[in-house]
C-alpha cells in the first residue's frame, strides 16, 4: 500500500497535470462522461472560475498525499512500542495513549510536514501551467500563483528587475512563515 500511496508523488508533475487535464476535459473527459451517465450536466472544471481552483487543488493534494502518508508512517514507526506498553500497564486507554504519547512524539513529523508543505505550495508553478496550458493562471486568474506571476512578468513582459524584486519578497514571506511555524508548532513535551 505504501507504494500505491507514494506513486503519485514520484509521477512526473507534467504528466500528471496533462492526465488530469484530459480527465476533466469538457468534451472528452471521463469525469464528464460519468456525470452525463448519472444525469448531471457536464461541468467545465478547468475553464470555470468557480471550479478551476478546486480542480487544481485536488491535483496538488492527490500528488502530495502519498509523501505525507509515508512521512507519517515513518514517524509512527519511530515511536517505541515500550511507551505504549508502559501506558497500558498504567491503565491508559487508546485515547489517552494517543494524546499523551503518539501526538507529542509525532510533533517533529507534523512540523516538518507543515513547513515543507507550505514552502512547496507557496512555490506552486508546474501544476498550474500544465493543467490549463492555454489559459495560464486559469479563468479570471483563479489559479494564479506567485511563482506563475513572477514567470509571466519575467518572461512574458521581460521586466526582470520587477520579477527579481517579487522573488525576493516571496523569499522573505516564505522565510517569515517558516520561522513562525517553527516557533509556534514546535512543542516540548514531558513524557
């Protein structure tokens, strides 16, 4: 099962985005074919300002979920079984063992997951560009990201100085958010 969960993470981003573009295509997509079969009106998932962001988010979550699962499985397997045995001898039930042992000892894994996830989501580019290649940034800019905006400024308008300034600001925002997360998510527990 770990391989199945992890497979989307190691799938090339461009290939996954193109497959999702085909899946949600209004004319040929199997998702709309299934909706028609159910008697529901076909949806314009990638060209609707209301649905494009949700479709893009679904791709990103699907692609990164396997990494998070493997990460948390590793964190859970690193917790010594002897802690649970001692808690059981002391009369702790499953809920108490979770809140007093599992949750505190998973804190480093949670912090790592949140920090790396936030950094990667703030730099989201490839999925957005390849999911709706003809309309980068989505309909009415509904899937525009900072990285895509930097790309459009730098290579579409050739304003390299402005794009560089936005990049520095993005770096400072990511640094500030990361420091905030490290400060407030990292906990010290007494077991």
